[in-house]
């Protein structure tokens, strides 16, 4: 299936209207549609929004039920709405990602946000109001779950958590003993430090208890990384 973008000229540059990248860096051919049952809310730090190596744009384009909110500190009203409001705006999000949700028949359910974040009880977390957050308890009932992801560097993610106490109060899903990241275009302090896309994929596998379903998302990420590496001279990789 081809997902080639439509390019419009913005000033002196042509920009793909789907992935918002120039033609030479268009990632639309990496997109694979995934009908995620658990909704995904991505809180993206402003510095990541225009980072060409970032994985969130591809993630948002692949997932059928996702939303990206950019900022570092959010008002309580904005964050409460993003965390708990029913997904009435799914059609708008899908239009941005060129997805069709007109046949979405999922029943309306009480929203239950879960924060994907390392267990701060295992690390120094004196700066957090709630350093030991409630751990998410696995359940067969996934209806209404909303996975919340902070897209930022480790230091910036800690700052966002500190500046937004509502996030600290959320039940927390922590990934442990993960496979090594395939994020070869960005340096990580540890092999198991994952990109936002990889972390989201593994979290959805766990929440929906379906590893096979999200393998295509990881494959899309591999294609994205290969494309990025192909644009970098060999001596600079």
C-alpha cells in the first residue's frame, strides 16, 4: 500500500502535507495503519516537535486513535481535558493522519489514563510530589484505557512530570527488561532506552495482550531509521 504524500510549496520549500517534511525526507512510505484499541495521548516537548529524528510523527500517522499535544507545562484545564475527555476529536486527528474512523463503533467508556513512565521509586525522585505513583494493574478490560506518553529527552521528561502534577498522580505503566532499541540515529545512555514509538508499541502489546499486532509498527520504525541513516554520509554515522 502506498502512502506517498502531497507536496505543497511553503515559501521556498516543498512540504509534504501528511508528514510535514520536505520531499527528500518524506516518511509517508513508512506508514502502516494500525487500529489500536487503547487510545494514545502523546505529550510532546516543544524541542521534539521539529526534530527530524523524532519518531512521534510516524507513530501518530500510523495509529488510528492517537493525539499529539505539544508543550512543556499545561494548564490544569487543558491537561484534564486531554486526559479524561471522551475522544470526540478522533475524526479530526484521523483526518490529519489520513485515517478513516467514520466506522468506529467502539462503545463510549469512562476514560482511564495510564502514564507510560519508568518507576520513580527505583530512582532519585525527590523533586516529584508523588515519587511512588500507583502502578497500573493489568486487567482484561481495556475499554476506556488511554495510554499517555511523554515525548522528550530523559531530563526534559522529568521536568514535564515535575511541572504537571496531574501526570504524577496517574497510574503508571513501567516497561522493564526491554530488548535493545533500534534507534540507531540517536544516542542513548543505555541499550534499553527506547524511542517513543518503540516504547508505545511495547506498551500497547502489553495492554492489549497482542504482540503480533504491533510488530508492523516496529517494522515501520526500522524503515524510518534506515531512511534516516541513508541520508547521512557514511563517515558521519
